[in-house]
C-alpha cells in the first residue's frame, strides 16, 4: 500500500512554487486557487519571503494549493493521456494502485480530502483561506505559543503538560509531542523540561489545535454551515485518514465536520502512522513542500520507501513508486 501525504503548517518555503510554473496549465490552476483564496498565491509561492508566508492567514491556503498543484500533476503523470479526459474524482484516481491511502497533517487534511474527492480543489483552498484567517484572529486574543518536545517517556511528558496547563497539540510519533498553550506556560516548560526530554520553542503565531482556537472553530463552523450546499461534500474515493484518531473516514459529510472540529483537537499523526502500518504501507509520497512527513514515516515505520515531490523533476520517481517499479 502506498500513502500520499500532504504537509501542514511549518513546511512552507520561499519560492516553493517556482519550479511548478514550468508545467503546462500550472499558472491557470494557481489563478483558480488564488481566486478561491482571495490571495495572489502565485506571488506568495514564488516571490514572497519567509516572513510573508509565515502569516497563518496566508500559509494555510498556500500550503493546500501547493499540495494540490503537485498532487494533480502526479495524477496526470500517472494516468497519461487519460488524465486529460478525466472529469470526476473517481476517474482521476483510477490509475492509482488499489489501496492507495491519503492523509494530511493539520491543514494538509484539506488537501488530502480534495485528492480523495470529498471537496473540489478550489473549495478546499477556499476553506483553507477561511480556516487560516480565523485561526490567525484567534491567535490575537491572548499570547499563546507552542514548543516541540523531543524524547522522554510519553506518559511523563503528557503529565508535565497537564501540570503546566498545556495541551498536546500534535502527537507526531517517534517521541515527538508539540505542547501548546499560554506563552508564559510554554516558557516555563522550556525552562523546566520533562525528565529525559528536550524542549524547543517553535516560531508560530499561537496555540493551534487547542482550546484557544475555539473562536476559530465557531467561525469556521458557521462559514461551513452557510456554504455547505456549495461545498457539496462527497464520499471519498480513496482511503482517507483523519488526524483526530487515524480512522479511515468513508463519509464526505463526516469528513467535512471533522475538518472543522480538528481546529481545536490534537493532531494525532501517531495514530495515522499506526493505521498506515496496520494497512501494510510499503511506500509514501509527500506532496509539495515535501520532506517533513516522509521523515516521520521513515523514523516510525522502518523500511518504508519514500519519495518527496517538491518539484516536477521528482514526479517520475513518485510514479515509479506508485507503479511498483
């Protein structure tokens, strides 16, 4: 089984879309994504500096657009001429090997949902833009932050977070947990790390995937409720994992609801990795900007073949992996 993975916030890099503009139709797809997001994603993905694309309101739609631009290119390369005639999600993924699974980390879930046919690519980018805007607004309510905890006993680490009124925003597996909460509490944790662990502050706008994002979840829920008919969630045509618990979600409506709820829930990437292992993963392809998630896969599931698709030249290796060559 091959997994196709979409990265989350923090993976962005200045100029990451520049190589993709050489592909036919790429500018047109970016123009459509830009219209959906209300942002100039081509400029942001090719000319903007690191500070500009670190803005949560920008980062989230840019990452979803980047993953989908490379994901669509991968499906096109895999299908060949048949891709030009594809009109439905089921047609577009027909060339993927049986059992192909898609998953995304945090906002990457939106790209994964689109690849699985739950949302159109444009609607996924639009949803990411609303999500990013509302999460950025929630970050401004009070000072919050995050820190990566590396190593240590998991139960000991979680107990330390509870003692400091912090939450495990991300549980990434391989001994990595991301703590989040009030900035003062995170600073205390950095100064007093759990036994056997190292704590590294993260340069983020706030405490994502915690109770501090409740205003964003409420606003996103209201927006989705207002636009549900336009979003028209369809049941996935690929195995689609949820960050909430690593479960395979078979209902488009349920997945859309999970995408909203995930704003305040911990990202259980460790559970997604467990599911991939249970399903017999043999290879993983990470979409642009690639590298973070395949690194986690290699550490957690030894022997898994991986391909990072960060530019068009990487597509051939990804196609070979999917075809079992």
